[in-house]
C-alpha cells in the first residue's frame, strides 16, 4: 500500500502521479490548480506558468473533485486533507494557506509530527504536543 491523500468532504482521491492536486484561489486572482509534492515537509509546487503565487498572501484551498473548501478547524490559516500512510493508518495533514509559509502537521489523535521551518508558529494554537 502507498501513501494516499483524500478530500475530508467527499473522500475523493487527491494524489495523481506523485502530485497532490488542489484548487486554490486568492481574492485578487482567478482560481488555479496547484500540484504539490506529497512528501510532508517538501514544499515544491507546480502551477500554470501564466499564474503566480504571491508570497505572504493567504489562499483558499478547495477539492478539485467536489469543490468543497478545505479548511482546518484547528486554525483559520491552515488547510486540512486526509492522509493514509503505507500501513493503512489515517492521519489529518494540516498545512499553511499562506504562500511561502512552511508549516505542516501530521496529526492522529493528540500525536503530532511537525514539518517545516515555520511549524512552531502554530503549535501554541493547536494545543498539541510536538513529538517530531
């Protein structure tokens, strides 16, 4: 079994050929598809060359299948998708909506693994214990 990512709303699969595919929108731009590296802590992205990500700006993330808003109930600046690892365990994967902010949290119950240089920024808000 390989790692997979699903929409928490429709359970649609978001991982296609080694890319996590999401739809994003900024208030001043038209929507765009964002292909993300699925490895937690790897912040490489791909998007159409006619588009741009504005560093420091907040984007809204949506499922490209059901178009539901992907948000984290832990913090308004975070997105949440479901992640099933190679062993079949189901996690919540939360990451920042802010372009350029490197903060990711892999959560199961009260256990959290953090990734990214900016991850400590949200730990106080999450009220979770860092076990990474």
